[in-house]
C-alpha cells in the first residue's frame, strides 16, 4: 500500500504525467523535478506520511529509489 501511496504523492506533487514517470527517475531528470519541485515533493511526503524529514535527508533525496530508502528510516514500509 505504501508504495502506491508514495508513487501517487510523487507524481501528484511534481505534476508528472504517467508516461514521464518510472522508478528510475532522478532529481533534475525532468523539468518538473527542479529545486522548487523538490521542496513541494518533500512537503507532500511529510504531510501524507505524517513525518518530518531531516535536512540531510532532504538534500540526499536524489531519486525515487533513494527516497524509498530514506523514508524507511521514518518507519515507512514498502
């Protein structure tokens, strides 16, 4: 369930069309995931998963896959 929720938050917060999204997506791969999009994504993740992400983890959040690893530190299971 959490992986689907994660994908939904990811695509909705960055306004990514389904055809542009894949599990290998990385920061700055697409125009939607720039610095402003990154903070929008982080904010949406914090709100939807009821967590507060540390600054170091925000900086390290460089891809969809890395994001999953970071979120597991906050008790999110995939």
